[in-house]
């Protein structure tokens, strides 16, 4: 099961989270110590997607 982000913060928009994921990936985040950050961002991204779906409904 994915772990929640280390520090609680206000929910960010899907676009903001996507941008941070892209920046991390372009910097090689998957094969570096930042790999954990990538996992945290995926959890946040999934929550943002669910939030967008809930708002649309």
C-alpha cells in the first residue's frame, strides 16, 4: 500500500502535481534517492484525480 506524503499540506491541483512529477522524471527521479518523492507524488496525483472526478459529478 502506498504511504501518504510525509508532510500534510493542502490539496494541490492536478496540473500542479503533474508538473512536479514531470520535473522529477526529467531529472532522473526514478533511479535516484528522489524515487520516494515520486511515489509520494503518485499518491497525491491519484487523490487529485479523485477530487476532479468528485467535483465533476
